C-alpha cells in the first residue's frame, strides 16, 4: 500500500492508493477515491474515505502530466477501489483521453467488484475492451457463501462466477484474489475447497492467493481481539493453500501466492505446474523448504 496523502508534483493523488503487485510499473492514474462498497470486514484501506469519482479536469491534467513524463510506461492502472463503477460515458471518455495522449500505452487495468461488473452490459464491457481496457482485478476472497456473508463481501459465490464469466466473454483478462485464512480456523477446510471449486468454474487468467492480516481499526480486528476470529498458524496457512490449489482446475491460468503477505512464494501455470507447486508446499510442510519470516511479511 502506498500512502500518497501528500500531493506529488503533477499527479493529483489523494488518500491511500493501492494497486496490484503486477501493476508496479504502470502509470497509476487515480480516477476514483475510495471504494464504492467499503464494507469488507478485513479491509482498512479506504475506511475513512468517502467514495467519489474525480473531476474530469483533474483526470485530464494527470493524463497530460503522464504524457510528458511517463513515456516509458506502457500500462495504465486506474485507481482506486473499483474504477469500473464509473458510468460508461465517463469511463469511455477516460479511455479515449488515454488513447489520445498516451498512444504508447498497450493495456489499461482497474479493480472491479461484482456490483460494478453487473452494472455494465456485455456490450458495454466489449466497448471498454475495444477502447483499451485489457484487464480487471476482482477480489473474490472466498468461494464459501458463509464466509462471504461473514466478511460482508456483498455477493455470493454463484454471482462471482457469473460476473467472472461476463468479464472474460467480453475479451477482458480476469485476475482474481483469494484470501488465505479469511474463514478462520473453524471453516478453513470448507473455505479452501469451496474457493478451489469457484476458481475452477470461473477459470480466470490469474489467481493471486494472499494471506489475511488483521488490520487495526477493521471489524475483523475487533472480532479477533474478542476471540471471535482465529488466525491460522503458518502450518495451517500452508495446509489451506495446499487444499485450495489441489481443488483448483484451471484451463491455462497462472496461480500464484507470492504476495508480500504470504509465508511461501508459489507460482504455478496450471494445469501443468500444479504437481510441482503441491510438492513445494509439501516440502515446506515437512520443514525442507524455508518460509518467509514473520517480520518480512507485509501488505
Ligand atoms: S471491495 Fe475491495 S477495496 Fe472495497 S472494502 Fe472490499 S476489499 Fe476493500
């Protein structure tokens, strides 16, 4: 997470700005502030921010700044929480301005959620694809409905699968994140299996498995403090990852758990690389492969 409260020269960043690890070298264009959902119990990123769409003039000013100083970056990532929620006309306008002023950009990406995908028709998504929107990042967290309800994700596994298909059918790449440990110790197994099932049905291009961290100020943290939520041990995290991966059948997706929050970096192109990745996890479980020490974990 990058704290960009202080306005940097040229780009008008506000509040906490986050982007997926794979967008580290992209032009980070903030088009919304906060998240339109802002209810997930584990997420503290935008807790104090009211969701808003930034002014066209500010967005254009940032695009013009990028056109002068970011000529080597050929990807744009639209921040914050879920840029897909922007009404179609305005989003098309933003993509057109990117094309006009940053003609070297090959791909535009952004976060989406089940609601923002639902609000776009298949035809609208196809138009966005034609205008350069090449990838959407969707926080799935779990395929277990009970867990989704508990963490207030505001959607069901079935709906997430449908929304995932809608994105892919429009020709937009789909990258999803799932959250190891989010169901606590009690539902770890159900969460791992149901998430594997969801991923298999959804068949996204990329899956990032992150490990949950309890962030002070979030409802999950309060629950944790009161003893209502049990954080998994290192070993339990690995067992959950193993079960999830074993139950995930992708036609050609990349499954990785190399985020800074994870104990064991895993990267596997499925279906071919699955056996090797499972062996690596087994190696860590038997103590033959070193784990990332606690102090090196972070968001
Ligand atoms: S949808 Fe994403 S950004 Fe919004 S509250 Fe949930 S986890 Fe946080």
